[in-house]
C-alpha cells in the first residue's frame, strides 16, 4: 500500500488547492527516473519532511539528529518505515543516555511525528522468513511523518515565501528612506511629513508583512508629498557643468531617437562610424520599465520623462556608486550621455545588493563603456533580460 503511494509521489502529489513543493516532487521524480529504488525515494521523503518539520517549528532542532538516525536505519525492505534499532544502539550512535533518548522519542510521539511500536519491554526486532523477507517488525514507526510530508512541505514553502516577502519589503523601506534623505539634503521635512517620518520604526527585522506594507505606504506618501519645488534640490538631474557630463564631442548615438551631440555643434560635422550598442530600437519607456524602483521614483519627481532627465539622474547615481568619471566619458563619447546613462542603470540594476550578479558596478560600467566604444556592447540583451525577469509569473 505504501509502495503504491511512493510511486504516486514520484509522479507528483495532487494538491488541488495549492502548488506542490517542487524541491520534493521534482527531485524525487528525477531520482526515480535515474533508477533509484522505492525505499530510497521513501527515505528521501522522510529526510525532507524532517527538515520541514523543524523549519516550520513543529519540532525543535535538537531532535534532528535523532530523526535522521531513525530514518537512516529503516531496513530497505521494510513494509512500513519502521526503525528497529535498539535503544542501546541509538544511544551509542547519538551519544546520549537511555533516559534522554526515551524522552526525545516521547516528544516526537506527542507531536505526532512518530509512533512507538516497540514491545512492552521496549524491545525492537525484525523477523524474516526463510527467503529473507520481513514478516514482522517492531520499533519506532515513522509513518506519521511520511504521511505529513506534503503538508509540511507546503507549510515550509509558505514560510519561505513569507520570509522572502518580508526581506523584499524591508529592502524597499531602506531604499526609499535613502531616497528621502538624498532628496532633502540638509533641509528638514515639513511639519506634517515630519510626524509621519518620526513614527516610522527604525528596526524592521521584527515586523510582519502587513506592518512592513504600512511602512512602505507611509514612505511612499512622504516621497509623493515632496515635489521638486519644495525644499528639494539634491535629486534634480545634473546639468552640463557637472563632472560626469563632459565637454568632449559626442558621437552619434546608435538610437536615432536619442538626442545626439551638444547644443551649438556645427551641423556640417563629419559623421562618425555608426555605433552598434544594441539600443537601436529601444525606447525610453522600455528603459524606465527595466530601471530599479528608486530610479523610477527619482524620474517621476521631474515630471515628463526625457532622455536628458534620465542622463542627469544617472550622472548623480554614478557619483554615489563611485563610478570612475573616465568610464562615463568613454561611454558618452561612444554613444552619447543617454547611452552612458543606460549603462549605469543596467549595472546598478544587476548589482549584488539588488539580488543580481554584478559585484562591482564600477568595473562593469567600465567594461561596457569600452565595449560601447568598440561597437560590441549589445546593451539590448541585458535590458530585455531585465524586462523579461520583471514579467516572469510568481
């Protein structure tokens, strides 16, 4: 009976009202295809269920060694997941005395993880017939744990999802607080907003998801209430006099929708070789959709978005990220200031701090600037990769 359920689990358990835990089902199915026997699949389910039971708090972590030992000593041909190992063997294996062992097994039984099927005197045994087939077995039965494997996997997945949501919300709060501080500079918040700011909790680690959502909403209200004409100068886009907007002559951008050159530049300037940076058919709305949320917030503060505003925001970001002005100048000289801004945005969006793979944004920007200068940047691939990641289903 149990072997049939093992095979059905390997194919994938039916959970009509929830998504099956992929770490359990998919892995076991692949093992079954690789030739793993049913008893190995059963033990894998039990080991995973034991970890999930600890993770969701059904049992304490100090019982993990006992559970792993019990699971590991279930006979391969046992008709049920029963461990017949003696108390003395388990005590020696775990390095604990008999009374401690009995207490731990009793705690597992109390929470419905195991069932004690030992004889009255606590003896365990395995009886086999002449062919070696088990006809009777007594010991610690782990069938209750096995029967709860799907439910425990579901609860563990829910807890992990909640943890990830809390982590993401906490990062949002931290980033948006930083935006408010950078926008205000040395100035103070107006009285109405200062009250909201003062009520924000400083420690986020102990807050639940709903409480974190309220904090995010309050910070969003503060950001929305602060306009560019109210005490805010720190987040304004950089003008042509700042260090990242260089005075060198710009080449034509690869996207004809991006403004090229500087004002007052002679119209009869000899055209340079058309660059191929991958932005030929990329529009500003696509770039803004791929940008991190705090970039979008800063862009929204300046009304109607434009490539000039985007370049100014990126130049300020480049300073805060510690990007070498030379790298900006190389990129600007190759594909214009808006193109250089796209490179900085892509590097920041893929940084390790945002969950990406770019460990050094400055180094990545320099490499991409050099590739842009050589006509091999292919920025569209990175941009569309970010857009596809944003549209992946949860």
